[in-house]
C-alpha cells in the first residue's frame, strides 16, 4: 500500500514541475548578468550549506571524521 501511495505522490510532483516549467522563458538566460547572478547564488548557497554543516558539527563536538565530512 505504501509503495503505491509514494508512487502516486512522485507522479504528482513530476506533473507539477512539468507544468510549472512549461512556461519558463529561456531567452532570459541570454543576458550575461542574469547568468552571473545565478552562478553566484548557487555557489554562495552551496558554500553556506557546507560551512553551516561544518560549524554545527564542531559546535556539537562531533568526531573529526564527521567534521571533515569523511565516511566513518
């Protein structure tokens, strides 16, 4: 039963993103400043997630293997 429910939910998510992306204007990406802003946004967000995970692991006194994001 749970597998069917999860499958229906995944189909609903896929349909939502297909419909919402159907009206995406790709001509916006022809401007260099928009692409630069997007790249800066993605890189900043990625760095923030990495630094946040590292600092919270340090603050909770996790082992060094976890702080360095290595497999235990």
